[in-house]
């Protein structure tokens, strides 16, 4: 029903050459809400080196909720449209930062009145 996810070794710097994937799953008729509370990765114009991606489903074949994220950001909310949200964290072979900390929870889908 929810929990916390962090980059490896958080709050210490994350290691080199890591790829982590989380598939967050909500019950039927619920969505996933992810609150990125802290975020500090290597900064790069195209987010090629260290980055995070968020997919609206359980694989990279699903819709990308937002473009790759890197650098330093304030708190942000990311929400799925369905039951699953896939989070991908990737680091390259150099420059390590604090990483990220996020809290996730499930949210009941609002019923549409016709």
C-alpha cells in the first residue's frame, strides 16, 4: 500500500554503474502516487549519465510519465494513471551524488459520473 524508496546508500552518495528498477503496484481501482522528497543526481543537459525515469506501467515499453530527470530538484509528485508505476535509477561510472528519497502511496481512482 506504500513505502519508501531511495537510491543505493542514501543519504551517502550512490555507487558507480548501478541500475535499479522498482515496480510500484496499487490494488485494483487505485493508482500510485510518488512523492520525490529529495533529489540530487549528476547534472547533464540531456540527462545521459545519471538519471531517473518514470513509466506509467510495469516496463519501459509503457508511456514515459516525464522526460529523464537529473541534476538537483525540489520536491515533486509523480502519479500513474493505472495500477503500476515503474521507477528506473541509473548511474554511470563517475561523479556520484546523494541521490534520491521518495515516499509512495496508493490512491483510489475517482469515479466518473456520466
